[in-house]
C-alpha cells in the first residue's frame, strides 16, 4: 500500500510538469529564506545564553537625572564594582568589571606593529572568565587568566594573527607607547557570534589602575565615583531578587559620597545578561523590534508560500476530481484518500526541502554579508535540521492538510463528471490570492517608504560641510601635525577636536548657569575644539561670535541651539556659564550639527577651547587633491611617529556608518519584498494558467463565434486584476499604519505621501498584469479548432 | 436482495427543483440480470447511483441485502459498498496515472487483501478479461474495448455480489460492445447479480428482464421469455 501510494505520488508529481516546478520551486525559495531568517531570529534571541548561569548574571546600569533629563547608562563607577566584589553585598555571589581600553592601541609582536581598533581592546577584572563561565579557554587557566600583572588574554584569532599559533601562552606582546611587555596568560576560543561581549585583546584591570592619574578629589581608580566607564556584572545567588541588590549598591554609593547635592547621585538598576542584546538599559526593546520584524517577515513569506501551495493544489484538484471519484467508487474511504494526498504533499515538500537546502548553501555568503554574522549556519548542525524539518511540518500542516481534506471529501458522483470544485473553493482561492497580494503590496509599500526615509536621512542637513575631510588620531601631537600640514597646497583647512565627530563625545552633568533649577541633573555633550573649528567645518553661528585664537577665549563657550532650548536660557550671549570648574560665559550659539544616528535627536552640546584635549586632527583637502593631501599627511606622520601605523578616516564614511543599521534594514526589505513578490507571482501565474486551461473550450467557442484576441485577454485577466485591486485596498491602510510606527523610531522622519500608495498599487497591478497576461495571451492565441478538440 | 420502496430523488438548485426519481419500487433478486431503459434524463443514472450506494435518496426506503441504507452517512455507505459492488461506466473511468494492473489491483488494496492473494486475483481477472498482455500499459495506450475490459476486470476482481453498469457499451463499436455484453452475461451465469442501464434494445436482450423508466417512474417491465 505504501509503495503504491509513494509510486503514485511520484507519478502525480512528475505528471504535473510546470505546475510541480512552480510548486516545488516556490516552496523551496520560501523555505530557504524563512529558515535563514528564523535562524537569525533564533540567534538574536539566544544572545549570551551560552553562559551556564546566564539567568543569574545581571549588569548594573546607572540612572541619572529625573523627568526629561533622565538617562540610563550601561556602566557604573569603579567603586560600585569594588563593593559588588567585596562579598559584603547580600545576594551577590560574584562580580566582575569590564571596561573599554583607550590608553593605547598599537601593539608589537615580534617585529611587526599592529594598530588595533579600540573596540577590540579591553580591560577586565582578573576573575571575569570565572564569573561568566561561558567563554571557552583553549590554553591557560580559567581561574587565573592573568597570572601576573603583565599578562594579556587573547582570542584564538588574535593569537594566530600575532604568533601564528593558538597555543600562545607565554608569548609576549609589547605595547608600543610604553614599551611595556605583556605575556599571554590565556587564549580563548573566538567569542561566539551571539556574545554581546566581543573584545579580543584583554588586559588586566590592574593595568588600568596603574595608569590612573587621578580625577579631581579621587586619587585611585577604585575610589573614583565620577567616571562611569565600568560595565559591572554580578552573579546573584539563586532566588535572589536583583532589585534588592541594586538597592543595596545605591545605598552604598549614597553613604560613601555623602554629598549635599542629591541630584548628582545616581541610582543603580539591574539588567539581566540575557536581555542585554535586545533591550536598552532603560528597558526600551529597540533590538527586539527588528527581531520581531524579521520573524514576522519569515512568517509572511512562509504563509505566502503556503498560500501558493494551497492555491495551486486546489486548482489542480479539479483535474484530479475524476481520479478521486473513481477511487471512491472502487472502495477508497476518505481516510485513504487523505493519506494519499498527504503523502503527495509530503513528497512535494520533501523535494522542496532538498532544493531549499541547496539554496541555503548558495545564500550563506549573502546571509553573512547581510546580517554581519560570521559564523552560525552550518548544515552539519543538528539544530539546523530541527529547524528545517520543523518548517516542513508546519508547512505541511498549513498547506497540505486543507487541500487533502477538501479533495478527499469530493462527492463521487460529481467528481466522476469532472466537477470536484464547487463555488466556495474557488471563493477560498480568491481570498487567498487577495491575502497574498495584500502582503506583497504591503511589502512593496514598506520598501518604498523605507527607501524614502533612507534617502531623506542621507540628504539631511548635517549643519556642517563634511566633504573632503579626513581625520587622524594624533593624540598629544595634534598641534605639531596641524602646523606641518596647514601650509600644504593640497590642504584647505586644518582643525582639531577631542574626538572624531561620529565616535561620540563625552557627556557631563557638571554644569551651572544662572537660570538652572537647583539639583537638576542635566546631561550635555562636551567637546574641546580648536578656535577655527566652527568656522572651518562650515558650521553656522546663529548668534554671537566665534572663538578667537590664543588664550583670551579659554573660558568662553559656544553651545548648540538644542542646548539653549533645553537649558531654557533666554538671550544666551554673554550669560555666565560654568563647566566643571571653568567659570566663563557663552559667546556664541551654533546651529545644531548632526553627529549621532538618525534615531536620536541632536543632543545639547557645548564646545570650548582646551587644546591639550584635542587628540584628533581634521584635515579638509582641496577638492581635487585629496589623494595628495593624504600622501602628505602620511609622509609627515612617518617622520614624526614611525613606530605607529598611519591611520585615517573620511568623515563621509563615518557618517555612512551611522546609517548602517537603517541601510541594512532597507536592503533586507528590498530583498524580502522581492522574494515575496516573486513567489506571489509564481502562484498567480499558476492560477492563471489553470483558469486558462479550464476555459480552453469556452475560449475556442468564443473565437469561433468571432471574439477578438484582446477581448479574450481582457476576459481572462479581469478577474485577477479585480482581486489585486481588492488586495491593494486592504493592504494600504495596514501598511501605512505599520510604516508610520516604524518612522516614529526616528527623530527625523518623512511623512508618507499619497503618491507612495499610488506607486505601490501601480507596481502591484503592473506585476500582476504581466504575470496573468502571459497566460491569457497564450490562451487567446490558441488555435480554436485544437482547443475544441481537446475537450 | 435489493428492494426499493417509493424511492424519491430531488435535485434542488438555486432556480429549479428537478424530481429525478418519483416513487420507484423495484425488487432485484440474487443472480438476476436487470436492464434499465428509458429516454435521456428520465433518471436511470440517478437510480443506479442510489442502488450503488453512491448517493442517498431524498425519500423512500432502500433495503440492500437486508440492511436499510436510505439514511446512511457517506462513510457508512462507503464501508458497505467496499467489496460488495462493482461498477462499470460508459466512460470507463480508469485512473490515467495507473497501469492496467494497478487499476485492477486498486479495490483489493482498499480491502487490504494480502499481497500474495492480490496478485493471483488480479492476474485471474486480467486473464479472464483477456487483457493480461497489456498489464503494464497506461489507459491512454489502450483501445476503448480494452479500456472497458480493464474496467470490468476491476469491477469483478473483488468478487462482488452486485455489478452495476451504466451504459457499458455506450462508447464502444458493436464488435467490442458485443464482447463486453458476453462477459457480463458470463459473470451473471456464474451467479453475480447485474443491473445495467442501456439505450440499446439489443444489449437489453442479454438481461432477464427490462425495467422501463419515464420521468422518474417505472412505467413497464418486460420479462424475457
Ligand atoms: N447533480 C444534479 N443536479 C441537478 N439535477 C440533476 C443532477 N443529476 C441529475 N439531475 C437531473 O436529474 C434528472 C435525471 O438525470 P439522470 O442523469 O439520472 O438521467 P439519465 O436517465 O441517466 O439520462 P441519460 O440517459 O442521458 O444518461 C435529469 O433531469 C437531470 O437534469
Ligand atoms: Mg445517465
């Protein structure tokens, strides 16, 4: 019986010809893409869960200010970590601190020098491997990764890069700046993709302590309450309420600081390790939104694929009605037929799956590119197979059961006359086509809106002129470099500032002005610049004057418009302003200039002259001579700092980087919308073919009676176009609503205009028309004598 | 034993209501060969479908070998039908995707006959209908006569007590038609009850008696002498 069933299923599949090709091909594409998507979703949802006690590990976040000034940071001052690690906070089993490393970035192994990205460098407390527990140690001791104060921990990739071997324990690495030599204490397996910690060269926290030079009244790093640059993690005992731990830490701070200004104190909160990746410190689910969107798209694609399958299968059922009737007459029960049809579906799906696996293989490089994930998807992974088979079963359930049920229930007498399909099934098919095209139209619409928003962001007024500017990290040699470059003919302007604009400025709440409400914790960005920065970057002063060269303006401030608005200062020019212990006055107001992602508003910002803080040189080349300017800069660099590699970055690129997330969303959407539309068209193509086939006789008769070809094409296409029209009407408001929500994520957004609806609708109709008319024209051109005989 | 009492069948569509059968009383004894005749549209096929348990009457009783079946559900009818009735149609109704052998084997598969026995019985039926040499052909590769012989082989393979034939010679030339009628005659001689719808008085001559229908009613019955 089973072999018989399988044999028949196979014959049916091969007899289906192009119908089977559409069915199998469409499903394969959908399965491949949605499995990849769901895999990505899974990856995002499992971030940091590879640590064995992940559910007991929390990061301590700090909260500053209240009301509109409220801010959450994902870090604490060092003493909070000290308290957490002391063993005196009830509920905390263990604690550790991680920090960024900005003290140096050039390392030497052998006689090769490497300039590392500061994102790859970090500090960690000596116990960090033990506290997290999930980082795999290849060589070295998990309990003591830094056996001496001059130890460093590397990932395998870094060990290979420096020493050509993963077993690098004991080999030495020199920090170029200080000539201090570090020996490798442990080598970690490369950190998994789904780790939110991904530094690759880790120095002991004790090194940071040694490099600490004091901050105001605080002489030791571990006493410094003013520097919030330590990501502090605690592992609580089972059953402990993390909020209690946070409360204790806040109390410890309040006692230690004993300040008269409670507004300056922070409150500590906890955030579970497993939520770090998808949630902001303030609980906002930014990351989860994209995960939801991708999950939704995967489901949409799967349902479009299922709809195709149901449509094509039930359309074909008309053809099979007679077979089903005969089977019933010779003794088949509905159950038998169900089984037969399900086996057929299963066979189709299994074939699709095989094809999908092939497609996935082809798409993996593209997937990596698109998602920025390096590892992850391998067909050797049993979990991948669980996924594939799961997707298959879900599809079978969604798409296989209904047609089988439907066909198995055919009335034998009617089916013997070739009339299995009743009006209501054709009705269902209409509903499905409408659904499918509504989804496709919605995706087209969304793609257009996203595209518009992206180009809007790209064309957005930045408030300054970023063309032909590159920046160099010059640290304490900025002024010397600037002087050397300033007179070159290929260089138009040189200026300097604390950091490169997009890499983030420091922020401070240590400000005072006359109208300030006492105790208000107001955060603002601060950046030291050279006196000509505002002017030569092409920024616009809306009030007051620029800095003057020399010492005269060392207590003068230029603030941006947002700062004036948020602080509530009227007539700011000449107003007293105090930043840290610099008591001075506001001399100018600069038009807001953009330096952060489009989702955020331009924050309040203050500029001042503090030349010793200016570690970044800005060079604007004259239009045609950018290459020459770079070459000159490199030559001068080589003369002055031969021990460091020459590195530069164009501001244009840096700003593109700011929009990378949005760019990726746009790319993904275009891709998925394309697939969805393609699959929908496959389905429509198949349905149109069936309709044409079913009406072959009618068309023949009409032609014999004198109908023109266009009238027949119209006759056959009209029905489908009506359905697509209905789809557009349904999809537009829903898509509008969804896109409006998406746009709300941006501080700067377009409004959706009517022509976007029109264009999306037109595209949907155009695509449908193309698909359907191919079949209609073919049918209309058929020789009427032949089509009559075929009956 | 087949007995219908005042059998009614109404077809209600949106506009019209057709009375296809209007009070049919009919008895068919075991081993009988009955022909049903009448003008087109008088209800012959409808009656045969109900007798064959493919459809339910709208009203009246139908006793099928001692069981009252007129109110049965489709599922119950299917159970009862299985293995006890063989059908032969004017348009053969073979499954195009199956070979001759597989078509004939089908009823036995649904009866879950063991493989060994299945093989013997299919071959027996094929030999008997003189179609064995075409066993691996698909229906489209056969002549009309061969297709109908395959259909009869399929109808008899499960050894049903009743064979229903709806214009079995309608699509065949006279030579092939004659052959089919002889086969049905032989089956009847061996004890199978046969009810056959036909337009051909010649074919009706093979039956013991002829029931004439008109407008859903039995008008006359001729008994062959
Ligand atoms: N499914 C149906 N729906 C509506 N009316 C039907 C249906 N089936 C049959 N009829 C009607 O019932 C009547 C009897 O039909 P039936 O097919 O039994 O005739 P017949 O005697 O077999 O005719 P023929 O010799 O042409 O095959 C006809 O008037 C037909 O139109
Ligand atoms: Mg008939």
